């Protein structure tokens, strides 16, 4: 499996506090069957990570991990940071691929200019990957908010905890609805290490099941890493089976 959203890089944000914590995440990832991890520290006002900070922490961890897992660069970009010139954002490209950028969904509210901000990335030749929208209260109430964004080419990343029982019931219901409506493309850990934010994809992949789980955890992320065309979505999926074990959102 390939995990393209984590906070494994040490000492940069609210993720791994130091190198030993980062190594602990890497060991747990390898034990869970994750072979590739993108370190995607927050890039926002409270964690003003620079590209140099990210690269320095990445090289430090690569040296210490010794090939335990393959570590790739990236950043989780706050919406307000998208006002920066594209040249300042590309060093945080997801998995080092300048065609993709991981964008953080706010937990509260639905910005009226979200579509416009994402469109500007598309216009610059960058595909946004919207992180964990199923944890946003507005999306939980109205999953269809994502339809025009996905139709415009944005990819959606769900968090493992939303599907494997570690997260809230509302987040799970929303995540399953997004899968059923074909509004999600990747599954990632968003690992910070402590508690329910620990590394892990296998339990969520088992919950989804079938070809869809492989598509979410390997096929799509591999295409991003290798800069190859995105594979088609499987015709049959485990979303219907998973939905039967969830309650439905309000909209």
C-alpha cells in the first residue's frame, strides 16, 4: 500500500514530535503493509513550514529509517496558502510530482471561493487532492458539495480512521457515501501517531474490500508517484457492503 498523507516528518507540526516518534510511525507503517509514505506537514499560519524545513526533515528521516519504508516529500496546504505564487507551492508537490498538490479541507464551514481556488491550481497544470473532506461538517450534511469539484478534476482523499472504526460515525457515514457516489479516489492515514491518529491503512482497506480497496490504496497513489495516467475506477466495489453497516447522513 501507498500512504500519500502523513505527518511523519519530525518536529515540523502536530505530527511526529521528534526523530524517534517518526521512526516509530515508519516501523508501524511497514508492519501494516505500507511500503511508501509521503511526509506532508501542515503549511499554514500556525505551522509555517518552509520547503527547506520539509526537505531537511525528510532527508534526516530517510537516513535514520534506512529503507524501512520509501519516504517521499509533500505538504498539506491550507486554503489561504493557495494565494501564494505557484512557484512557492510546487516544492510541496505531493510525492514530489509537480502535477499534484495536497490541499487541506477545513473542518468547519465550506468556503464559498473553494472552487475558484482549486480552479486556479488546475489552470496552472496542478491537480488538487482534497484531504479528508468527510470530516467537514458541511460535507457530512451535504456530500453533494463535492460533485462540481470532482467533476472539475479535483481528486478526493479519505482518511483511514473514517472507515476502520477509529473515527466518528458521521465521518464514516460521509466517507462511505462519497465512495458510493464515486466522489473519492485515495485512502491515506493522515498519521500523527497518537491515539486514533496512528498510522495504518490495512483495516480500512479490509472494510472497503475488493478491487476498490486496491484502487484507493495502491493503484491511484502509484499513478501519482510514478506520474502515469490515473487508472479507471473498478466497476464493482465494496462500498455498498460497507454502507450497509453505516448510518446515512442528512443529505
